[in-house]
């Protein structure tokens, strides 16, 4: 059944994938199997996206399928040991209200085993600092789609430095406006303008790849 | 208009026209680069720029004087009011009143998706558009049956706070106040156009048209929902794109006037869709829209936002000389290889460079891009994104304009 779930998920057959997952989750050890299979499927979807075979429409549909399945799978995992690679605080920076890219990245990162704390859009600098203090993440992810957000990221990173927290975390930036030059300009550690690459780099920053 | 201003205006218009007609003009036409930096350059806040017509006008004139190009950079003032434009599409004379939401308009209407500097936002922020799901999936049939009626009766009350109840005095009062306010704004605009004419710019502007699927995604369903709809209710979505095409064309024609003969078509979902979805749900009604606009006497300027690489070839389905393809992240050199002799290409200046690079590097960069893009004509130089933030170094902007002057001659 795992094979079928994997195949229908990767082929974007939503109804079939959800149906199989519902059945599988009721079996012995099924919840873990569903979780692992869906993670594997998301990874495969990410690969197809990086290869140019899949598009954002598929990433969004896959993310939605993943969330739907997790809704009935996660409660069944209570008590099970679910390994987490680490924690990331993620938000779209001040002045920028685009959230679709961030949300796609979030699902893919979660599917890969990263525990993501989403602090929303148009996030003020101080809110990043507060979230870092509260959640003690290894990673901070910033999303930015508008040019004005570049300075926002720069200032946020400065404020994080001033709070004495910069050395405790790695910072990865993403969204349509980021590049190697922007990364250097704002003082981040990594950048990705596609979610699959972003997840790969996040795992590297966590020392898990 | 003084004689030399008139001549200058004619030269500029001819330059742009020649490029659209795929010819080599005397110089490469250059749209200029403006945006939030216009207010900063004049020493005013974004709040003042968005709420004070006179200050806005002075700021624009100052910028245009110091940074002349072939098109006046009017900046990004306000946000579109597209559902209202559709709801009132049978009243062309009202188009200038309801089509845009600027600061004062938003104070009167209270548009749900708008946030303005000095109000909800910091006084130096850009205005923000934050859409939501304004139409449920169950409502497709109503939209399809009569989009104008549906937008007026169902969507407008959800989007515009003053129109929550169209029968209430509040709604009528808002409409009357809007007309009074727009009369003030209109006078300021006329004054600005007069000053622009003296600087050698013919009066005019752009109309706007939307790919029908974008209208549904941005204004009604919200993009992630729409992407799911494509798989869940494909037939309804397709029927809806066909239903909204006519009223969208009507709105676009309502904006037509002296000097307004080009429809700007900003694309949003192009980058999201696989070629299969693009060709099934997006392109057919967009293509028909472009062809119909041509019949109605308008050229199209399509802004292919994001990466359009996967769909580039479909542009060749349009007749040669149909209009202008304006690119954001798609490499204009790559586009030129495919489209030369068929489509005028616009773009080429990476705004990120203008913000973070140096004058010397920008000089080199513009020289290079012009060297590659000018030969054979059919090219308009433009920023890949029309908005420079307030913090943009002025010496970098100057370097771009000087480089265009230096290297832009045919
Ligand atoms: C859809 C869209 C909108 C929607 C947003 C809907 C939403 N809820 O997000 C709406 C219509 C609301 C909108 C509003 C506006 N928009 Co807009 N929008 C776009 C558009 C077409 C697509 C953006 C998008 O979603 N891309 C798809 C996503 C999936 O890509 P992505 O964000 O890059 O994410 C991917 C990766 O980067 C990565 N990723 C994302 N986040 C992160 C985070 C981390 C840590 C990592 C590692 C990776 C990662 O994963 C994702 C999947 O691969 C772009 C143009 C374009 N095609 O890029 C313009 C664009 C971004 N918008 C633009 C503008 C100007 C605006 C407005 C100001 C317009 C206006 N005047 O109304 C307002 C926003 C105001 C504001 N202050 O933010 C400009 C920005 C210009 C600039 N440089 O300043 C653009 C570039 C359009 C343009 N060419 O002019 N917009």
C-alpha cells in the first residue's frame, strides 16, 4: 500500500492518495508508514520541481494533500517518537505581505522533518527577536518578494545581532527577491529562490545532510 | 506646449511606436525608473505622496525634470479597484472615479485589501494589497451566470466597507463623496499633465486588462484556492474565465482615450502553472483578450511576471507586431532569440542591481545589455520591476540614465 500511496501522491491523484492514506493509517504501525511515505513523496515532488518537470501548481497541490493527510495522521502518532531535525522560525519580512511562497516552503520543510514556527507576514524586526528568544531555533528563515524587503531583512539581521542572538542561529533567506548578492548584502548564511533547494540548504545548515 | 516641447514629445512617442512596430528608432526607447524613490527624492514621506495631490505632483515633476526618459514615470500611486471597475463596467464615464484606490479614496471607501502609509502602515511604507477569499467555491455558478451582477451584488459589499449595504445611506454618501474627491484629484492631475507637456511628454497613459484566470485568482478566490479549483472544478473554472472575458474587455475599453491606446496586462499565474494547465485554463482567454483588444483598436503590453520560460513559445501564436512582451525574470536575451521580428521586447534592467550595485558597474551593465538587445530594433529598455524603494542610491539611478544616454544611440 505504501507504494500505491507514494505513486498516487507523486502523480497528484488527490482523491486516491487521501483514500489510501486513510486506510493505511488504521493498520498496525500505519501512521508512521503514512508519515514516512508522504515525506518521501514530498521529496520526490521537490525533485521533479527542481528538474523543471513540476511547477508551482504541483507544489501547492502537493502541500495541500500533505496537510490534508497529516490532519488525520498526526493525532494517531501521539506517543510515537517523531524525529525532528531541528527548529526554524519562519516569516515574511516587514513591509512584505506575500505568503504563498513562504507557505509552500513551510510545508516542504515540515515534510522533511524540520519543526517550523511560522510567525506570519509583514513581520516587524522585534518580532523575529522575540520568537528566537522564545523558541530557541537553530535556523531562522526569512521570505522576501519585494525590493523594499531587502532592507527589511538587513535591518532584521542587525537587530538580531544587537540582541546578541546572531551567533546562536543560522539564517536562510528565500523568495523572489533573493540572490547571492542580496545574501551578502544583508548578511545571511544561505539563500534559495525555490523551495526544494531551500529545504536542502536548511538541512545542510543543520548539519543533517 | 512650446514648440520644442512639442517636438520632444513627438520624438519620444515616435521612438516607442517604432519599437512596438519592430523597427530601429533613432535611440533606444527608455521608460525610466521611478517608484517609491520619487517621494524620497523630493524629501516627502510616502504618506504625503499618497494623500497630498499637490505634493505628489511636485515630487513627480521634480523627478521627471532631473531624470528625463521617453515616458514620464508617474510612480505607483494607489492600488487597483478591479471588482468595482467590473461592477460599474456599463458606466464608462465613471471609470476614472472608481478604477483606482488612492489614499483619500480609501479613507472614503474602506477597501478591505488595501493598507496605506500613514494609516495602517508606517508613513514611509508602500501601499499594500492583501487579498483573501472573497468568493466561495460554491459561487462559481453565480459568477458564470452574470459576472457584473455578481460582482456588484455579492463581492463589492464584501470588499468595500462603505458598500456593505448598498441600500444604506452610508453607501450613497460614499459614492457622492468619492465624486467630490475625484474632482479635486482630477484638477491636480490636469495640472500635472500640463506641466508634463511643457517638459515634452504627450498626455496619455495605459489602460489595463487582466488574464481572466488572474482576475478570478487575485480578486475573487485567492491564488492557492484557485490552484486547487483547477483540479476540483475544472469545468466551472474554465466557464468562469470565459464569462469574465467580456466585462474585462469592457473595462479596458472604458479606460481608452486620447493618448491611451495600450492596455497593460500584468500576469500573475503564468509562473505558477505547468504548460498543461497554462494551455488549458490561462492562455486561451488571455490570447482571445489580446486579439479582441486589437480589434477594438488597442495594442497590448503584457507584463510576464516571474519566470515565463516554460510558456515562451505560445507568444508566437499571436500575429507578428501584436504588441509588447515585458519581462521580469525571464532573460530578455533568450526571449529575443525566439521573438525577434515578431514581438517587441521590453525590460532588461535588473532593479536589484540599481539598488545594490555601484555607478561604474551599472555603466558597464547597461552598455552590455544595450549592445546585445538593440540590434535589429523592437526593444524598449525598462526596469524589470517598476518600483525603486526609497533607499535607492541616487547616484545609481543617475548612472543608469547617463549610460542610456551614452550607449543608446542607433
Ligand atoms: C501573487 C503575487 C501577489 C499576490 C500575493 C498573494 C499572496 N498571498 O502571497 C498579491 C496580488 C496579493 C500581490 C500583492 C502585491 N504585489 Co505581488 N506578486 C505576486 C507574483 C505574481 C507572484 C508571487 C508568488 O507568489 N510567487 C510564487 C511563489 C511560490 O514564489 P516565491 O515566493 O519565490 O517562493 C518560492 C521560493 O522563493 C521559496 N521560498 C519562499 N519563501 C521562502 C523562505 C525561505 C526561508 C526559503 C529558504 C525559501 C523560500 O519557495 C517557494 C517555492 O519554490 C509576483 C511576481 C512573480 N511572479 O514573482 C508579484 C510581485 C512579487 N508583487 C509585486 C508587487 C509590487 C506587489 C504589490 C505592492 C502590488 C500592489 N501595488 O498591489 C502588492 C504587495 C504589497 C506588499 N507590500 O507586499 C512585485 C514586487 C516588486 C518589487 N520588487 O518590489 C512583483 C515582483 C510583481 C512585479 N513584477 O511587479 N502580489
